[in-house]
């Protein structure tokens, strides 16, 4: 479910756990909220699934909501357990690997796109 607003005075809401789906064949990426200043994305991983090394031109914020992921930057692995959060400047190569079935929140800059995120999986 995607909610979007450009000049809406009502708050936007979504649930990262409602309608949550996982796939054995691929990471599942869902746009949850889009506001005038950013985009909130849900990423659902089965254990062992990977978002191969990639970069964005904008800063990102990643938080593990459920499970555990390895977030690799320059060969260094940060283990992100439930509730852990990490921020990364744009232009830096990074990779995500789920060590358990996991749900991740990805905060994107308004100028970024979900299509770019989806292209990482292809």
C-alpha cells in the first residue's frame, strides 16, 4: 500500500507489518510512504537473500525492524539486529545480506526512486 502527499495537511500513515509478504525467489521491496521530503521503503528478506553491492547518489538510512542483516561497506560488516539503524552518505558502495528472515526500513531522499532499488535485484 502506498500513500503519497505533496501539499496534504493530513499526516501520512502506514504499517510496515501490514500486508507483509516474503518471496523465496527474491527480496520483496514495497514503497510505504512518499512525502514532500522523502520516501519510506520496506524490504523483506528471506534468510540468505542479498541485495548485491550498489550505491545511491543520495544519503540513506537503514533500520532492521525484524531479524538480522549484515550491512557491508568497504569490506567491513556491520551486523544490524532488530532496532539497529545505520546512515550512509550517497556514493558509497554497500551490500545487505539477511542472516535471518528480516524486515528492513529504508529511508530515501525525495530525489531517489524505488525503480533504482528494484533494479539492484535484476
